[in-house]
C-alpha cells in the first residue's frame, strides 16, 4: 500500500478514536466484545457472541 494511503488511513483512524466514533458491538447477554456478524435465515443480518453463543438480530 502506498505510504500516502497509509498516512491518510492512519489520520482518519486517529480522528475517529479521538472523537470516540469507533463503535464495537457487545453481547447483550454476557457483555463480551467477541461478536460475529452472520447472515440470518431470512437474509437479514444477525449477530452471535463467540464467547457465550448468544445470538440476536
């Protein structure tokens, strides 16, 4: 990856962290941040906690 792209991505990421705009999903059951996004049975998006196995959409 060209240096200019790495610099720009780093700049954007740094700005997002500074503004606290990076979000991370947490399991509503156990609070773990180990969450995977999966395709649901009806084509929708669902989530599953890889720590406790809880799933939700």
